[in-house]
């Protein structure tokens, strides 16, 4: 019996000294496990006489029960202590304002918003979105778009060229999204109705120009496309984008190597209030985009017969029309990653632009 008393004292001291549930489990296994000290004592009952069993049986089982009770009590104490410690470390000041959810804090960049608006408008007009690589060949960026070798029109762009490859050919960062026109004509048979939003690159930087900027290109190819169709599409786009019921547009002759005839487009506006431009009213004009009928040489490079197919194309700066619509004075701020600017000019992520709900509502 003295052995049991000593064993009980040892086990209870170990239980009291366990600092966490892992240490307590180790004590339980040591005492009550398959090869634990108490379990070994229980195994000796089979070799005892009936008289000894009547004495030792209740004693050993009583020890087992007391140890189980001590383990349960210590386990509860450890859990209560852990909860108290966690509450102490994770105190919450209930007087503080509730933080806004990520959906409320986050903001969509104005460029992403405007691209979504463009997709909504042209999607409603039956156009699809096309994309192409930012790193282009000289052929797709210039030659296929009617910029012959040595032609002075190549000097219209300050191009970022890469080092020549083993063949002496230099790739470049595309100066416009027009190469996607050629790639689409090569891959798809007319009719073609696409818009091409994307990044373009030119060596220029000031308040209204950056080395990387975003451009929107549009292309329509079929057998009957004409200038009247082009004027209607561009007028409907500008009315929907600037969210005005009516809008006068002025088409002026111009020159682009890839279109013939080529036109510059001005839209009606009112600039009588300093720092504010209102579209669809007033007697002033602002240039907004360039357009024209696709040049026959461009159709040939795209694998199409200009005697069978014709089309029109246009292009405009996405950054610029974003500045005009939302009143942003400096293009360089678009790329500064200033959270304060984005909080002011950004859009809530769940407010997707739709024509029926209002593009910018």
C-alpha cells in the first residue's frame, strides 16, 4: 500500500506541474497508457490470491479514478488559463469605429473603369475585344500598316527598340495597338468588328504624355462598310461614354499611313468655366480621336482582297478620355501609385459599369 501512496503522490505532483495540455497528456500516458505505471499495477491482479485481490483491486482502481479526476480538473484549469491569456492579448476596444470591409476600402483604377465602360458600350454595338502582344516586330508595327522602309511617317513615333537579334532584326515595344488589326485579319475571316484596348509605348513624357499609355483601337471589315457607318459608330460611342443625350461631331481631313481617307474628329464642348469641360453643349470644339477607311495596302497585308472587302478604323487615348470625363489634370498621376489619389478618383469594385444602370453611377 505504501508503494501505491508513493505512486499516487508522484503522479499527482506531475499533474499539478504540467504547464500545458501537451505536458498533461504525457503524464496521462505515463500513468494510464498501455504500459503506464497504474496499468502495470492492474496487470498484477491476475497473479494474486483472492484475499490479496480483494484488498489490492479496490486500492489500484481507486488510484486510477483519482488520477483521472485530477487529470480532468487540471485540463479544465489549463483551458481556462489559455482562454484568459488569449482574452488578455486580444483585447478589442469596442469604442473604435468598425473598419470598412475590403469591398468598401478597395478602389478600381480609373483606367480599368474606363476599359470596362468601353467594353460595355461596344459590346452593346456587337463588337468583341481583341488583344495582342506588347512586344512587336517591325513588320506588324510598321510595314504591314503601310509604313514602308525609310518612309518619313516612321519618324512620327519615338519608338523603343530592342537590341538586334542574330539576324539583325530589332523587335520593339508597340507604338500603337494597330498591329492587332493585322493579326486579327490574318486569323479571322470578315465580317470583323473588334475593339482593341491595350498598352502602348513611346519616348515622351509631360503632363499629357507618358512613356507608357493606353490606347483604344477599333476595326470594322466587311463588304459594305463606309464612312457613314463609321460616323454613326463614333457618335454613338461618344454619346454613351460622356453620357450626354446628343453630341455634335466635326470630321476634318488628316493623314495616317494606314487609312485613306483619314479624318480627325472634334466633339462639341463648352470650356467657358475654367478647369471644366462640358460635352454636348457650347460652341467650342475639342479633338478626340483619329479615324479613316482602312488603306488597301493594309487589307492586302492582312490577307484580304481590297476589291472585295473594305473597312474603317479609329484610335484614341484611353488615358486622355478618362482625364476628360473625370476631370484629372495630370496624366502622370495615373502611374504614381498614390493611394490618396486612388481614393479620390477610384471606383468601388462592385459598381460594374452597365449601359442600363449608368456607366459611372
